[in-house]
């Protein structure tokens, strides 16, 4: 997945906003809360970080090309970073980013969802 493809995909999710921060990372948020982060993780492929369920976290953290997300996972959060497509292709990555967006959106206070214009 290229950076442009990542940004286009995330930008199509409901109520998503984009900011470049933390040394050039492309950060996508919903209701002011991060759901995906992308940047160059030291390799040729785009590294994409996303929130996931506990179950998915336990599986993905052991898969080649994936790892617990630096900083976030060390603080007990269930975030994974896909560094290569070795065990997760771009379509699967999109599914996980979509689910990350949904997890974050569902956790937003009702007031924030209402301010976004979402039917709650």
C-alpha cells in the first residue's frame, strides 16, 4: 500500500480527519481520537499502525511483518504495526484499519458522535 492509497482509504471512512504530526507521520482520527498512523518504519514499505481487538492483537503480534505498535503496545494498548505485507496483504490491512475506525468511533462519547452528525 502506498501512502496515497492509505490516505485515500482512510479519508473515505466516515468522519475521518487527517493530520501530519510526530515527525511526519500521517495520522487519521475520528472525533479527535487516533485510529490509524502511517509512516516509514525503516523499510521500503509503509508501516501502518492500528487499534485492534484483544483477540486480533494476540494473533497479529506473532505474525511475520507485524509487531506490537511501538510506544502504544508498551503502555498496554492493543495496537499493531504492520511493517510488511509478509503475512497481511493490503486488503486485510484495510479490514483492520476499518475495524480500528469502528472501535474508536464506538468508544466516543455520545455527545461527540452527535457533534459529528452521526446518528447515535
